[in-house]
């Protein structure tokens, strides 16, 4: 049997072998997204209604849901031949997507991150960085791109945060390995995209300092402190001030062991409920 793969780290769709499987219009995809991120668990119609329509649910209420389930079930049945393919079950209290032998790009990302964590624990920093780079290959753009509704938006933000933490950690590993020159272009690009993330600012300061670009490192601190004051009305945190003080003393070294590894399946599972 050809294995099915569901992809959510970009536009939501499925692949059967090399064929793209269309999961229907946007609302139908939003319904499927809730089932997918709660795979092998029962989801109530009320949860689906709230997750897709929020406070804008039509008067027909949960009666909207069965036609979407019917069409999704038919789509999966037509594309997946075999007893171990994905299927949608109905019960008295709701619906459950059984993944069977199907894979997801989110699971692939999680597994690469978990292997990276194990490599780092074993002292293989280069191997951990390579595995985090592998994890990033699972991404194809904005997760659940184009889907609307409270659930899709919340899940999108959660996934984007996991991605940036993965990127940050890989770059931190490069700094700890002494590969500061390689990390600087990526850090500059990420700080442009996420101008208020302190961890990126500290790593960029460190990388610039370590490569002899002390004045630029000072400029990063000054610009970040200014953004904090202007946009958030707050002062630099102790961590940022400590990095700045280390620069003044002339001993700003490789970054800390952050202890904040991108969450893998065990830690992410609790966040996948509706």
C-alpha cells in the first residue's frame, strides 16, 4: 500500500505517493486540521464548530459538521486503498481521525528535533546542529497557510514559535562550536524578521564580538535597547545587560547552554488538544 503523508508545515494537503491529495475548500481543510492535530482522539462537533467558526458560527450550529466529515471521509477512502490507511471514525460524541500508517511532516520535524536533543546530550554538538537543519527541511512555508478560524490561527502561532526556537538553537550550537562567521548572516536575517527576540540579539552580539566586529556588536545592543523602550516601554533584561557588560569587560564568550530545546513529541503533545 502507498503510504499517505499529511503536510501542515505549509499549505495543508496530503500526498499519496507522489500525488497531491486535495482536502477540499478552506473550511473543510480547517475541519480536517482540527482532526489531524488531534489524531487518534475523539473531537466533539462543538469543538470543531468553535475552532473553525469561533464566535461567527451560523445558526445551524453543529449541523454544519457532518457534510464536511462525509466529504473528507470519501476523499480519504478514494485515495487510500488498504486496511491500514487513514480513516475518520464517527462515534456518539464526535469524530476521530485514525492515522494508521500515515505520516505527518509535523511528526518528521518532531523526530528530528528529538534526535538532535539526544545528540546534544551525548556531547555531539555538530551532529545536533545537522539534525536541527534536517528538521527545518520539513517546512514549506507558513503552517496551515490560508486557513482561517481560531484553531488554525492558534496552531499556526504555536508552530511558528517552535520553528524559530529550532532555528535559534541551531545557531546557538554553531556559536558554541566556534562557527560564528557562518552564523552571522542567518542571525542578521532572523533579527530583521523578529526584531524583538532577545535571544537573537544576544547571539548576534556574541557572534559579531567573537569575529572582531565589536563596534557592530555594540550597535546591535543599542538598537535593541532602543526598540525595547520605544515599542514595549521596557528596560533591557538581566541577560541582555550581562552580555553587554561582558562586551565592556572584553570577555563575551560563546552563548549559554539555554536549556530551551525545541519541543518534540512528548512536550508538544499536550499542546495539540482543542
